[in-house]
C-alpha cells in the first residue's frame, strides 16, 4: 500500500455509541474524513450522516467494496467482527476493529491466519489502553524497577445489566488481559476464578464481582478484579516489581468542598475515562494509513491471545478449578 497525498477516506461500520465516537473523531482530523457510514438500522444513520455530511448505507459490504474508501473502522456488534474484518482483508483495506477480533478463539485465529497470508499487517485491534496516558506513564515508570512480580488490575463498572460470565469476560475483562500482556511481555499460562453473585450464594443471581488469578509464562502472577460496582467507573493497575512498586495515577479532576464534605467526582462514563486514549489510537491508525505502512498498535495476534485467555477463564469458572491456557498453534 502506498502513501496517500490526500486525506484518508474512512468508512465506519456500526454507528452506535462507539462507532459514533470514532466517526466524530475521524471527521475532526484535517487529514481524514468519514466518507461513508454503514449500519443495518437506518434510524441510527440519518442523524449522524447529516451531521457529518456523509453517505449512509445499510449494507456494510457496500462500504468494504467501495474503491473510494481507503480504510474501515469496525464498531458493529461483536459477533460481526470476524467476518467483516475478513471481508476487508480480501480487499486489502486497513482495518481498525473494535475488540474483540472475534467471539471465539477459533474465529480469531482464522482472521489472523488470513492476514498472515497477506504477508503484512492490515489489522489494528481496539485495545486502546496502550494509548491511555495513565497506562503509558505506568509502563515508563516500570522500566527501572526490574522484573515484574505481580500485577493487580481493577476494573469497576458503573451500573450494568446482568451479563453472563462469557460476556463480562469477553467485553470487559478482556481489556485487563491485554494490559497484563502489554505491560509484562509475557503470556497467561493458567487461570482460576471466583465469582460473587447477588444475592450471595444464589447460583442464578446477578454477577457482581469476579476475581481471576493468572500465572504468567515468566513466573509472575496477575489478579484481574472486575466489580459491577454500580457507583462509578474506575480502571487501575498496580504493579509490584523487584525494585519497587508503581500504579496508574488518579485522573485529574477538581476537588469540591461543599456541605461539610470534600469530594472528587469519579464519573460513571467509560467514554469520558478513555476518550483521550481513543483519540490517540485513532490518530496513530490514521497516520499509518496515510503513510501506507502497517499499523503498530495492538494486532490480530493480540486478539487471538486475549480471546484464548477469555475462554480459559470461562472454563475455569464453569469447572471450578485452575485451567491451563491452551494456545494451540497460535504461538
């Protein structure tokens, strides 16, 4: 793929909350434009298409096949990601695909193998925490601290519906899985997990809390804590290393003094917490498309590895025991 001497023409598939954010972010760039939107629900399209003065399609394949579209963002429902990404690969179109790459490790591997057969990268996966300033600062702080011994990833959600374990792990905890791999450079070798439901002791109750213990291939350990806390949205990572300890810093927010109290707003909106990370991610991806070079962000291989760990965690919950992570031929 050669470098472009004009703005990148991007097609966005899926215009729910995430797709709309991507579309507005891209359209705000001087060297990129949203050339088309696609969503099977026409009602989702009309307002945004008018706002961005762009084309609206109800069939995503129309965007993928359009030679006037240079690159595609996939923000449609999870179960559509694999096939849409494969369709983009067939047209040699760069793709920014929201996580997960696929809803099964088998399908994720199929996508990764199709890309590998092309002989170069076309896919960037939306593990945006690699672009989050707090995570970048943490990664830099760890460099002089020696070998990492343990990571504790905390992921507290604002109110959410009662999702089954495979959805919680596949949609939420998957980010923490990638954080562990990104910060350590190691893979997850085995996992065990405990689940707390409300009301306590009810096997059919709403999942409130999940604690996952991971043993890594380099001998380190990680705990992944997900809490459907119903009071705020918070993501933190604390790392213990050979020569010290580091953790992600607090978000900069005003301290309010009123009614005899001192408080700092935490926030319940995950968009707000990671908005800058998404913008930086999209900027880096557009830069790679402009330059005609492979993306440097999270890859299809990262998607395969993360989904493999997701399935091991679900198996560990179902079996009530430690489960080895079987990467098969993916490594």
